[in-house]
C-alpha cells in the first residue's frame, strides 16, 4: 500500500434509516455516485455497514471528494489515508494527516477515535486510540488532548485488508438517492427559482423530467437554450433528463384576445397546469413541481395559488414555497445555476400582461373567463410537444 492513494469515506445519511428498502437505496446511491465519479474512474468502490469507500489516486482525491459530497444520500465524508494494518503504519499515516490538517496553526486540541470493523485486530480500539494519541503527542509539540471538545478528531478504522486514517468529517449534501422516490415533472422556466426547486426534489430522491412552455416568436430561441442549459445542470445528479418543450404561443394569444388582461398570468398558469398534468401522467410522474413561492409576485398570493392549483390533476409540489428570495439565490449559487438563470431573456409569463395583474382571482371567475377560450388549443399543445433529452 502506498501513500499515493486516498479513500473517500462516504457515510450514508438518512438512507441508513430506511429499514427494509435500504438495499435498494444503497444500490441507487452507489450507481449515482459512480456516475458522478465517471471522469475520475476510481480504483475501487467498496460498500460496508452504512458506508461507501471510494479508492482513488491521491491527486484525484479533491475532485472525488467533491463528487461524493454532492451525491444525494451522503451524510458526511472524510478523506482517509490507507495504510497497512500495523501500529507503526498507523502512526505514520496519522502524523501525515495531522500535519496536513494543522498546517499554518500554532496549536490544536485533538482526540483519536478508533473503530475496528475487524474485531480480530489487537490491541482493541481504546488501546489503539491511546497509542496513536501518544505517538502524535511525541511528534507534535503544538498538540494537546481534549476528549470533550477537540478541534481535531483523528479517525482510525481498522478493516480486514488495511487501516484508514483521517482527520475530521465534512458535511455532505444529505437527502435521499435520486430515483428512490419516483418521478416528478418539473415546470422549468429560465428563472432563478424553478431549477432550485428541481434540485430540492432530486435531493428528496425524485427523478425529474421537465416541461418548458415556449412562446415563439415573442420569446427567442435563446430563452429555450437557457432552459436546456439549466436542465443539463440538473442532469448531473441523475443522468439523462427529458425536457418537453410545449408550444404555448397560441394559448397565450387566445387569452390575450379573449380574457381580461389582469387575469392573464393566472390563466397562463392554469393552462400550464392542465398541460403539465397530462404530460406528467403520460410519463408516469407522481407529481408536478414548480418554483412558486408564497407572496413573491402577484400571481403567487395564496388565493392565486389556490386558483392555479385547482387546474392541476397531479399534486403540485412547491419546495420553495416558504423560502425567502435570498435563501433561494444562495442555493442557486451553490448549485451553479444562478449565473445561467440571470442571463437576460424573455419570459412568456410577462407577455401581454398589464401593470396591475389581479392579486386575488377567485376560481369561479377564472372558470368563467375560460368559457371564452378555445379548449382544443390545450390538446394541440400536448400533441405537438417536442421532447429534448439532455445529459450533463
Ligand atoms: P422562476 O424563477 O422559476 O421563473 P419565478 O419566481 O420567476 O420563478 P414565475 O415566473 O411566476 O416565478 O413562475 C412560477 C413558476 O411557474 C416557475 O417557478 C415555474 O415552475 C413555472 N413556470 C413559469 N413560467 C414557465 C415556463 N415558461 N415554462 C415552464 N414553467 C414555467
Ligand atoms: Mg419566472
């Protein structure tokens, strides 16, 4: 065993709580992790007791750690040095790990925590911790033991083939493996919110397809490209993602010509819900998801959300409902959709909309207004949908 390798230890988060489904959950997580690691090609991927161990060359460790940390279902990670199963080798590895972790610091408090998945190894865990702690104190005069609130926890894991030594653990993305919770159809616009909503649904284990409502020539092809780019970003967590592009122009002009202007946005949204429900059901999706948020804009008052909701025949999930805008933006930056989302583009929802849209549209009024619209346009929109398959 050389020190030129590292092992990224992925500790499973909530997956570990999932009782009888655990096997299936871990299988998906492992598959998703392998996809995220495909550019690195790990040397080995082992699985044991609520963990996945990713063996990589040391030079790939940082990139691998990032990919593992971002895999939904992973609770915490550590980057460990593998070494032989001898106390001498463990001291050596611990000294290297501590030197790296304390670089630039004058003092640090620490403790050693040992696990022996291989219980035949002697001495026992307590004794290994004590011996490794002693060896570290001898080598580093800036270290002090603190078993209650140490700044540094030196982890030692002794398995049947090798030992692993690491400093600390980092929080990973958490959630559940994509694919273990069924399919959701995301209403994906080019804005900031809907990609973040998609990310949150994926984080709870849902696999996404998306639908985008496109209104050429009022909305340019750039807007559509932008949506596909955002979909590509979401595909990172799940593999291929299908985007249904719906031609929405005729429905919007029908509403412009035959309904009161102040109702337009809510009527657009109700049409979107009807079409998305039909597309979702034919795809086998269990729910729709949107980036809607309570109170952010006129169309998103509680009354209007109710009116919009009523048009859907699938449940509508709104993971951002209670977020403040700055929280959504922070998350958009973190998942790297923000820069794309803020590129200037036209938005079909602002077409033909007066300055003061209705903030409280009762369902009865919306239904009455819809009597003047052409329902065959919804069928036509569903029938002419174009599906794009994007990959990360
Ligand atoms: P976003 O940033 O996602 O556009 P927003 O805060 O701008 O959200 P709205 O434009 O009012 O809000 O849209 C609310 C939600 O409706 C969006 O989050 C999205 O899920 C859906 N939506 C709006 N326009 C479209 C569209 N052209 N295609 C698909 N979904 C859309
Ligand atoms: Mg928008």
